[in-house]
C-alpha cells in the first residue's frame, strides 16, 4: 500500500536533514522551478510508488537585513490506488541556499499542507515534521566521494554531470539505518542537481528512491500564496 511504501521510505529520510546536500547546490533566479519524476521501490511491497516533485523559488523577502527566499517543494505520489500530495514552503536566507550549507538549520518561517484539500499550517522545526519533503533540503555530504561522470537527458538537452556520493549510518545492530547517496551534479540544472538516487537499507528491508529532473520552468507561483 502507498502508506506502507511511504512510511518505509520517508521515515528513513527524516533523520537525514542535516547530512547531505540533497537537491540544492545552488540558487537560481526567483521564479525558477525544477520538475523531478520520483520512483520508490522497497522489498516486500506489492506496488511501486511513482510521482513528481517540484522545487521552486516563489518569492523573496529581506529579514533583519538578510535577503531570503521562499523555497517551495510540492510532492505528489501514488501507488495506483492511493495518492498523497504534500507541499512545504520555507523562508531561508539566500546565503544558506548554497552547496555545503545546512538550510534547515536557518529556516525563518515555514508552512505545510498535507493533502491537496488540506489546511495550510505553520510549523516549527522542519526537520521533525513527519513530512518527507524537507528532507531534500539538507546539508553537506558525509563520507563524500566521486563516481564516473554521467549524462542526464532533460527534454532535448543532455546535461553533463559530476557524480557525487556519500553514505550515512544511523543507530546500531538491528536498528541500524544505512543510506547511500548518488547525486548527478551540474550547474546547468536550476538548483544544481539533475538526478538523485538514495539506496536504503533499513529494518531488514532494502529499497531505492530515485528523482530525475525532467524539465525546468520560469514564473513559478506558490501553491500556498497566503502563507507568508
């Protein structure tokens, strides 16, 4: 079931919010959006989960003399029977929205909506919300490495990418949770990432979460326009 798939996959992601650059290595012009296809597969689950993630810059403010951006992540996934639609909107200083930074440690304001017809609510620490979306705005890779260069096709373009890797282990023994990151990094993608692969080994189950950039757009508008 979808709920089981997401519970397995994204409960794993929740602790990762201070451990890897994830989907953001650079900050594009305001109004830019990156559209990713998502696929999730775990051992023991009947149906794969697929969907989309859109990460966009949807506004700017100056707070205490610091230029900040509203970064919005909209994730919609389904396993063919059930679907989930989540939005997170975070105001973060521009200086923290770069490679090697930890954006979630510097969130000024944050809002979320758990379903398309759900209520928009403010929340505190985005690293512990129960939603997987903020896990994609993370910090520097630990145990960093480099793989072979790769090319990712995005529409009619071929993006030449540097492959970055990293590994995380949480807990010990039977409760240990291991995640291997593989990032296709390129300045030609709006936020610096053309592809992200997470290989997860948790609770005796193995799985993967893949995100692939499929298109970019401009003039992005917030799905939560009243959340400020």
